[in-house]
């Protein structure tokens, strides 16, 4: 039992110690973030209050906000609560941040601007950083699960960027409703029920503690939930016979207890409580205006004495959300609707909240109320609040008397939810449309949304079950819709790898006559069979995309529409036009970062990460992976949530961190049905095979690489595209483990299959490397030479370095060490730059065997750069280019203080002491 001010907290010594450490760290300038989770009544709010008291006693300023179920659809309502005391300081923010931040609150100068969620988040972070210049800040957020999505996105953004700021974030949420944005971003502290001894002590501290049978029934019924213990003890004290009644479900019992005090209150007090519960805002003036002359501020006193609410200045708060719920449910239908109508009447200057109260006051369907919510959705959309827009449209649909209009609003709600990156929600909304209308256009659009919702999970067959019928049905009457559906379907078909889906897509595509815009056909051809369709796809790609080298300094990708840019980038990647893929996908990401479409951001960021990885830009790939994973985890995009960690694990394995690589793979694929996600299955096998190879376990590596092909007499690739890139690694492991004949069977079958189409320079070099490793004498050298002949192979430096190492080893074993040396030197340069320690060590050993003593890696090479995180490297490069901390922060969405903190940590890692030395300490990008 721990005394804190005028309260006693029982059974929470461990939790209080953690909160004390968080506050102590904050007083020394260290940041932190902690999310407390637990069921209703677990004591989360009491612990937040305790932390706030600790902070104030330590001289830490405390900012608080609380989520509200009724305001969860109002964009940035929670952020406004949090920042309201300091919004006058926003004038000191950079202009773009100030406009973005004030714009979401409707406090800008009225100049039309495009919503920019990242600038909004950065503006909030910079504002808090500026406030923290005068002393550390503790942000205390209660009922996080009821915050609006815009506020949650900002909090998640800040939680990832607090390092170096004297700002700590302390949140509380119900354990069954932890916001996805924070689920993997913030350390979590679970608030468990009290143990029996602590529960008994808490009962003993009540004014009239129960005894005997009543005590045991209270302990049993409360099940360790502190709020239930307190309230049930109060109920038994008020009515001892209650201890002998049949028990009710805990939440029902608690709500009944909270409402039991209401009949004893004056009617004016009960009305105030109902209006406060209906308003779900803490603003006293609004509530009093709506009630009118039927109550005065003094009428709050009985509710305060009963412990139901707390009134401070111009705000009123229920002691617990369940009290609000109980008050609202205890009122009659007519009383609730009267309250909502009155609140709507006084909220003339707040059309969004007015619309929601009109909706709550509606009896059945009401097109006028639906139109008001429709208008509110449009305003939210203009502010970048896509989730709020989806919520409003969903409610508007329920109020719509016309089924077709209702279906249209649901389709629009699904579209907004898609832009917000919430696939499960999109699926729920789309599923309702078919029950409301037979309108083909609406049904088709709903199927497209439902298909997208499943495509970004791992339920690829379900996605294609929506998309392919739409595509097939529209071939003759709406070929544009067909190509749109096929373009969406190609991505889950690629990820699935199942041949029947890809074949059907290609058959439908051939039935579509030529269109003005062929971008959907291009992606279908390339994504479903990049070898057989390579020549045709490249010709279409050339018509759709100008040569970026045609004019020095030209950036033609900037003039492309976003959707076209993404499809062309994906097409370039699958065709091994890797440099173009990076250009296009990078430009798409630059555009997407300026718009609140987390679903699209995550998938494009992952595609960009794959292209960067293949091109040897591994530090940039890690940064893109981090971004993809963070966005996907927030939006529930399962395919990226699994795929990004698998690629990160591959990088770990290749750099020799094999144990962490295996652990990362295990965490990523837990609970995933990999046979239905063949692209992920193949990449998982490679990540684990690379880990085995890094440890010199060639037998285990072979088993993993061999698993990317079937065990049939004529082995087929497990995935039609991904498998073949690991063919040479399979052969290399086979040669070292005496399994050359099995590997030769795979190679011969693969060569025949690839001959049916056209292979890229990359795939051609991989097949030649495999042939060389299995060939004898002159044939081997011919294949090694062919694998290195095309200069385009330098676009994939790790794969080319492997060929050089294999060839050099072959030469040295034949006493041709002089010829091997330049190959080994070139391979070593790549391996050192990439930080692949196992391959670096092997190459250095070969050089020594060839009579060369390798030089130590230069300062600023991968050995020193490997210590930098992707973000630190980005900051270092920008600082070396002469940007100030504020300019860097604007560029990468950090506060100037955090940029300075990172530079403070970067200098010793690079062995320098000043900003002026950065340029010499860093290699050129791409080196």
C-alpha cells in the first residue's frame, strides 16, 4: 500500500516504481513512453493521477487529455485538448508546420491548404519541444482507445521521435481496445487484477467494509478489479441484502451500481448528468446552455458529493467512463433524444458536433441528419481526417432512408477507410453493400474495396474471389473497370503465387481490347509472368515511362499521377529494372508522405525497400522497412507486417547477426499460413538459409534453399518469380554438401522453363553462376565469364560480388592466384561496404591465400557506418550537406532538439568531433 497525496493505492507497488523511474528519468532530460493496459476499473486512471502527482512534485509540467467515445469521430479532438494551453505559441513554429497544425483545428487564416498529416504531427512535436525548453513535460493520456484516429496518429508519430526530448508520454487504454497505432510503438505495462490479499486490503480501507458472507461475495464478484471492489462494497453497505442476490455479469453489475445513485439525486442534477453524458465533452458552458434555466452550476454539487463527477473550472469529468455509460443508459429513450436535440441547438458554431447530435436525436432514418453527417465527412476529408470521414459516412448510411443512397454512402465510407489504411473496416463496410442494392456500379466498387481489404492481409484467395468476378463481368461493357480490377488483383495473385489465379488474370486481360490507358494490363502481364511477358511488358513500359537519362537532371516521374507511378514502379521492380523502380517508388513515397494514406504508404514503402535491398542500398532499405512496418502495424496490413520483418531478418543474416535473424523470422511468421503466401514463404526460406550460410552450415542452408523448389521429378519453383533468384545459392550449398546431382536436376528444369521467355540481366547472371558451380574445367570458366560479362550486373552488387568470389576461389584452386586477386579485391570492397561480415571474412581469407594482405577498412566505411541507424545516417548526410538542425527536422519530421541529440551521438561513432568533419567522414551515397 502506497500513500500518494490524499489517496492510497493498494497492491500497485511494482507499477508505481516503474512510473517513478519514468518521472525520475524525465527530470534528468531523458524521454520515455509507456502504455498502461487493463480492463475497465483496473485502476489505470488512478495510476495516471499518481504519476501526474509525482511529476508535479518533481517540478515536471503535466499536460493531460482524455479520449471520449462521442468525440472519437471528430478529427484531432484529443490533440486539441492536449495542446490547447499552448496553441498561442504556435506562432513561433515554421510556417508550414504552423499552418498544418492550426489548420486541423480550424484556427488557420482561412487560406486554402492541402492537409499534410506529417507536418501536423511534426508541428505538434516541435511545439511540445519548444515548451519543454522551459522544463520537462509529462503527457498523460487517459482512455486512449477512445481518441480520434488523427490524434492517435500524432501520438504514435511523437512516440517514435521522443528521443533527445525532455518529454515523456504516459498513456492508458483498455486491454481489449489498444489502438493499432500504439500497439507496437510503445512499451506496455499490463495492469493485472489485484491478488486476493491486496483486494482484501482495499476492502478494509472502505468507509464501511463488508464482512462475513458479504465480504466473500464481494471479493468473488469483483475478481480483483479495484473499481468493482470499491463500488460493490458501497452497494453492500447501502443494501446488505444485495450480497445474497444472484450475481450478474461484472460489467452489468457495475453499471447497475453506478446508476443506483441517480434516483436519490435532485432532478436538475440528474438532467445535468444526462446532458454531460450525451455531450461526452467536458465543456460546462455547452452543457449548461443546453439545459437552460432548468439547472444552475450549483446543481452539480450533489453529483460531486456522490462521487460521480469532478468539476474543475469550466470542465466536468465523470469519475469513470462506466459512470457516464450508466447515466446515459438509465435515462429513457425520450430523455436521451431531448438532450441530443438541445445540444445540437446550442452547437450552432460547431457543425460537426451539431451533426452528430442531430444524428443521435434522429428517430429511425432521417435524410436531413444523414446529409449533415455527409457534409461533416466532406469537411473531415478536406482536413485529412479520412478515418473521421469514414465514421461519419457510416453513420449517415444507417440514417439514409433510400437503400441505394445508403449503399453509396457505405461505398464512400469504405473508400475513406481504405485511404486511412484500415483494411478490416473496409471489409466490414463493403460487405453491407450487397444487402442493400442491385446497382451494378455500386456492387462492383464495393467488391473492389473488399478485394483491396483482403489483398493487404494474407487472405489472397478471398481477395481474388471479390476482384476476378468483377473483372470478368465488366470485360465487354466496362473494360476500364476490368483493367482496374485486374491491376488490384495482380498484387494478391503475385503474393499468393498460385498458378490458377495468375492464369485467369492473364486470360481476362487478353479479352480486353486496347485502351487509352494500358497501365492495368501492363501490371497484370508483368506481375503474373515476368519471364514470358518480359519483352511485351518492357515495350509497354517504355511507352508509359520516358527514359530518365534522356535529359540530364530531368525528373519525369514527378509529372506522373500517383497511381500510375506506383504501378510503373512495381512493374520495374518485377522486371528487374531496379534503378527505375527505385526512382518511381521513391517519388511515390515522397508524394504519399504528404498525404494521410497509410495503407498505400506501407505497401509502397515495402516495395521500395525490396528494390533498395537488391540494389545494395541496404541502409536506405532498412529505413524504408522501418517506415513500412510502422505504417502497416498501425493499419493492420498483415502482408507488410510479416514481409518487412522477414526482409529485415535477411539483412541481419547477411551481416552475420544470425540469432537475431532467426528470432525475427519466428516472430514475423507466427500464426501465418505460409503455404498460402508463397512469396513470403520463399523469402522466409532464404532468410533462414542465409543465416545458416553465414554460420558455415551449408547442409542447413541447402535444405532451406532447396525448399524454394518442389520435390517433383521436374522441380517447379515454389513461387513463380521469387524462387529463381536463389538458384545459385542453392547450387553453391549443394556443391559443398555432396548434393550436386539434385541441384543439377533443379538447374536443368529451371533453365528449360526460363527458355520459354526472356530473362533479365540479373536472372541471366544467376543462372550462369549456378552453371559455373556445377560445371567442369573450361565450361565453368565460360559460365563465370558470362555471369560477369554484362555491365548491367553491377546494379545488383551483392550478387555480382558473390560471382567474383566464387570465380576467384575457382581460379586460386587452379593455381591462378594472380588472376583471382582483382576479383577478390572487387568483391571485398562490396562486402565491406555492405557490412556482410561472413562474406568479408571469407574473401579476406582468400586474398591471404592468394598472397595479398588485405588493408584495414577505411574510416567511414561500413564498419563505422554500421553503427549508425538508418535515421542517424540520414541526419548525418543532411548535416554534411550544410542543412541546419531546424531544416533537417523539417525534412525528416523531427524536432530540432532531436536532430541535435542524434548528432551528439553520431560524432563519436564516426570518430569525429565537429559538424565540419562530417563530409569527409561519410562516403558518397551509393558507394
